[in-house]
C-alpha cells in the first residue's frame, strides 16, 4: 500500500516539476517571437481547410486581365477608355464604385472627358498610395473627398493577413482603406452607420458587429506594426468567391441584367504583369510557385468581411489575451505530462516505454489540440497551436524519461532489499546446510550483475532516446534549411549576373527603366544577398542551440570518481590549441599556476565541459580586445589567460581562470548564469554555456561558481568544489554567487 502511494506521489511530482518548466521555456520563446512564423503557417492551413464560403454577390469585380490590356492596346489605359468603362458601370446603377487604379496623371486622349465622368459620378471612389512611395489621387476625386487608401499590410513572410481600415495621410488627414470605404458606402444605403462604443480604445460598432483594432501582440504577432487602424482579415476566398466580369465585356456592354444594380462594384487588375498581386493564406509554398492574389480581390475580401459582419453577424477574427495564451500553453504542457504519466501507468508500453508513452501522448494530445484550435477558428477565434503543441510534446518526452528514471530507482531499491534478505538467508543457511552455500553465492552474484546491467542499460537507453528524439525532430528540418541556403545564394548570384548582362547588352526601354526605378532594383540586388545571409545565420544559430541542449542533457552521464583536475584542464587546452596559437601576431599566452592537488571525487566529463566553456569565453573576450588594439599595443601588453589551482582549508579545491580582456559590466554580471543570456553577436553564442557550467558546479558538485570582473580590468571565474561532494551537497542549496 505504502509502496504504491509513494510511487504515485513520485510520478505526479514529476508532472508538477516538468510541465511548468517546459511551459515557461515555451512561453519565453513565444514572447520573443520565435514561433511567430510557425503560428502564421498553422493559421494559413486553417484557412485552406475551412469549408468553402458562399459567393458574395453584393460585390462585383470588374477584372482587367492580360487579354483586356491587349484589347485596349496600352497600359495605363487611355482616359477615354476609362471614361467609357465608368459610364457603362454607372448605367447599371450600383450603390458604390471602387476604382483600384491610380489616376494621378492624365493619359490622353480623353482626359477632359474622364474628369467630367469623375465629377458626375458621386458614388465613385478613387485611390491613392499613402505609405512608402506616395502616389497621389486623381485631383478631381480628392477635391470631393472620394479617395481611399490602396495600401495593404504585409507580414514578415510577405503575406497579407491584416486589413487596413484607416491610415493617416501626409496631409494630416485620415484615409479609409479601399475595401472599408466601399463597404461603408454600401451600408449607408442600408441605413447602417458607424457608432462609437469605446472611443478611448477605438472600439466601434457597425450593425451587429464590433470592431477592435490590433495592438501588435494578437495571435502569432509579437510587437507587430499596427499603424493606422488594422483588424485581422477573415478571408472569404479568391476571385471565385465574388461575381466578376471582364473589362472588355463591360466596354462592349455585354453585362448580364441586374449584375451590378444595387451592388458594390470594384474595378481592378488581375494581370500578373502589372505586379498588383500578393501572397495570402491561400498561397501554399510547399510545392511549386505560390499562388498570388490580386490586390483588388483582397480589397473585395475586406469589403465582404465588413458587410457580412454588419449585416449577417459573420464572426470577426478575435484572439485571446496574452495571459490566456500563456495559460493555454501551460494547460497543454500539463496535459502532455499527465497524459504520458497516465499511459505509462497502464503498463501498455513494456517494450519501449520512452517512445511508446511519449509518442502516444503526443499524437493523442496533438490531435485534440489541433481539433480544438480548428473548431475555435471556425467560430472566429485564433488561438496558438504550435507553441502549446511544442509544450505538450516536450512535456510528454521529459515525463517519459522521468518515468523511466523513477521506475529504475524503485527497481534498484527492490533489488537492494532483496540483496539484504538473501544475505541474511545465506548466513542462516550457512550454519545449517553447508551444501547450499555455493548456490546462494552464485545467485547473489548473478543478482548484483543483473542490477548493474539494468542500471546502465536503462540509463543509456533513456538518455540516448531523448537526444535522438530531439535531434531528429529539430536538427533535420534545420539542416534542410541550412543546406539549401547555399544553393539559393548561388542561384541568386547567377540571376544577378544574368540581369547585369541583360542591362549591359540590352539597354532597357523607357517603360523598363521606369519600372526599375519603381521597384528600386539596385536596393533589391543589394539586399537579396543580405537576406539570404540572415537566413543562413538564423539556421546556424538553431543548430548551435541544439548542440548546446544536447550537451545539457548529458549532465548525469559520467560517474563520480577520483579525477586529476590538472589533466582535465590540460586536455581542454589541447582541444583549444588552434584558437590559442599565433594568428597574425595575436597569440594568446596561457600561464599555469598549478598547486598540489589530490585526486578529487567529481564528474570528470561535466567538469571538463565547465573548463571548455570558461576558456572559450576568455578567448572570445581576448579576441574582442585584440581587434580593438594596434599590433604594437598588443606586443606591449599581450593577451594572457591565467589558470591557478589550490587547496583551501583542506576541504575544498579552488580553480581560478582569469584573463586581461575588456571585463564584464556589473549589470551583465547579474544575468551571467541565466539560460539563453548572451552578449555575443547573433550566430556566435547560444547563451547556454555559463548556465550549464553553473548547474554542473553548484547542483552536481555542491560547489560555487563565482565571477569577479570590472570593465577594463579583465575577468576571473572562480570554481570551488568540495573534496567530499556527497556530504557537502546535503548541506548546501544551489545558488548563484557574483562577487
């Protein structure tokens, strides 16, 4: 009874320790924006999986495709053609006409005719580009305040997921987005107008819907740019979700009866040659070229979203608060850990406890999480998927490992108790039955051998499976990205060279030169290699973090045994010899002041890892110092790493590693041993080295790791390890000391 209760308490204690720890790490990554792209990708997949929406016949798109441009014979189309197009549309008596075509300059012939059409069409809305390189509206439309902004908001991956409702113009006035202005003009005929609900928070009501602006931290966004008044875009779909007709059919009056009457008509380009196309959640980049959506179709989706929300109560996309998102991650971390614990207690995975329990808990929990998030999305709520899934998976894996270790501990206790009973039975039988002594001794030896094999096999299997699982799930996709960036750089370089040859041997026409200036080709050619280099740096950083995590997971790998500390230091220096030797007159000198040390009981592999981390940091600091000094200054005051060892009070050994580098500011010293904290450039450090070293010295050896430093005076890391760690560890609480 007591044994079962103790086992239950021990296993559920693991749940209470693992779930909050994993959740805290995932929440930190989420708050830093590490999972932003993955959350967006999940949201895009939900959009593609959502049941098809019905066609919104309140909005009619007049499309200008490649065939229409060929029919007209030029682009921009002449003002006379545009005037005829608008007259034909106006004759159908639509409620509002949105023209997603810039008309800041006249295009003869027919400019006066077009101006007259502008004046005589009160429900016509033109456009201007407010952000970036501004494009002015048609002067006549601007005079009558019938202008909307054509700007669209792109996320970091180049996709449009947000709708711009309002944006400030250069003249101090505010411009509605084209889709928003078109929808408001339509709703005006329905007697529906905007009403203020909370002016301070900019919350407004429109019909049966409530509009709440984005703050930049909703859903997968972290500190996003939310200039103007933005909302999450609840797409209806592509061009096929709206009534449409080509410009040629309109010009030739082949318009079906009542197609446009009392509708909102949006005139815009669908020709890819005009470059007014964008990536959306429906643009899948897994296979082939991503499908692009015309800007006019996106504006139509914005107008449709507003109309459907105001008139039909179609849900606006909403997101929980950050606090609720964090609780969501914590809850799924607990589900992963507790679910794995429950599955393992059923003894259904006797052959492969680690992967059986972890994989089953991850698959079941992940399916429930994804299904719940998808159903919430259908109801208009966007809740995180990847970050809680990561918390669930990591908690399940760590819980499976914890369960294996706990079962191993119980098995060892049972074996120890059995050994005691057998020894007592052996002594009793030795007096009475001498012939059984040999058999009992053989049985005892066999049990001891089995115990040793079981301990080693279970320990190595559990840790090996943990490292293999993490390395396989994270390192493979990272290596795929890292390996392909080099090819992308090569292809980009060849394309740039090809473009240069075209420019050299085929002088561009005026239209091409104008387009080159419009897209700022020189900047694109300059920025493309930097972009690819940034991707490569990011992938490399992830690989380094994985490597550091693997090192962290092997803290208990070595056995406690008597070790020659000096031998460990010397072997570490030998590994780092290539960084210490002379390089362009910048040699780093190592000064050893070894004292007389006895063999010290410790974990040799872990302590060598501490030496490696501290020496590497010292070398980095001295490299930074050398880069700022002239050769003659380095010669006068060379870079030095000093390693000193001694015995203190016959109970501790002291290992001091110092350098004459630039030193560490006091503000940084307070965070020096925090996980993932680093002051090194992006791609050079993971922020785990000193954290792991502190854990090894303090928690595994019951010692202290102190640092003493001041700017300009170098740094000294001081390791203090008790000569009898098993006794000292019971008296000490692990703590971080900064002197």
